[in-house]
């Protein structure tokens, strides 16, 4: 069974300040929990409503699971995991980096993490005012990719000034990504869902690029979709360069 103290702790982990204080986060669903375990994430406990779960877990009832889930509908698996400590030094060694300036929607960040995983991008840098990657909704939306893609929170303008990569900022009225030859070591910067990239960050970019549109009536594209399209083009260019 799940104890009252565990219920209290799990509920508290909905909030960023408790995740930062304890160094813990909650993951739900079989796929997400299993992928975190396979990636050797440390954990405090795993709860399951199914007895034949391969991992050593605490078996609880569906009613108990409903008490601890962070979502409207509970799943059969919930784990309390230890947040990893990332090595910031390896960032400069990465060829492609996605940078997010004040991303606020958990679903968008989770989808971006999953997209980065698809295209082999291992590192995302986020401004400190971006949504926490260990928010339960982000973890859920990543579908396990949070175990392979690392998110770093920092002073974004300060970091971009120091990095040796080519920095591309996304902007509606700039050169098309299909007319741009991306450098092997690139940072792709995406801005807030409503306001775009802040002036402090856009002024540091080396080049501004855009995704061309056919319908002039549409004035914006979902940020997760934008990341997917841009990384697909970057992947295509890199693959073509390798073939040469």
C-alpha cells in the first residue's frame, strides 16, 4: 500500500519548488517508467496496479493510484525518480543544440524533447523562466525521451555569447530554412509561444531564419511543430553532407 507520507510527498512534487528541494520528480505510465529505469535513473519507489510488473514495485489498488496521480486519469504505473545531474561541459561538444527562450507550455516542451530524441539531438538549453522539464506533464508528453535528452537551465544570453556554435534564431520575416546552409555545429533558438524570442537573445543570434508558409492568413506555427520542421531540414542537410 501507499502510505500517507508518500501520498503527501507525491502530491507536493506537482510543484517545482518541491522538486528542486527534494531532487525528485514523478513519472507515470508503463513506457515512461520503464524507459527511465532502463536509462538507470535512480528512484525512491515504483507503484503499480498490476502484479506481474517486472520491476520490484509496490502493488496498490486503482483507488490508491487515483489518490497519487498527477493527472485526471491515472495509469497503472507511477514512479518517484531522482533528478539526474548533468555535466554542462559536454554541451560545447554537441553538434546540434536546441535553445528555448521562455517556453511556458509543458506539452510543448515534452513534445520538443521527444522530437529532439527522434533526430538525435541530445541537448536542450532553456532560459531559467522556461517550464521545468521535470514537470509531470512534460515528462508524460516526452513519452520516455526525457531519459535520453538533457535539458539545461541557464542565463540564455550569457551562455550564447560564449558558445562557439553558429546561432540561428527563428523569426517570421527572415530567410527561409530551405535557403540556408546550416553549419555542422549549430544552435537553433526558439522563442516564447506568444511573444517569440526576446530582444536580448535575438540580438545575439548570428542569423535569423524562418519556415516558409503558403497561407498568408496564418500568422504563427506551434513551437513544437516549428522545432520538428527545422530539425528535419537540419537532419536532411547533415545526411546529405555525410554522403558527399
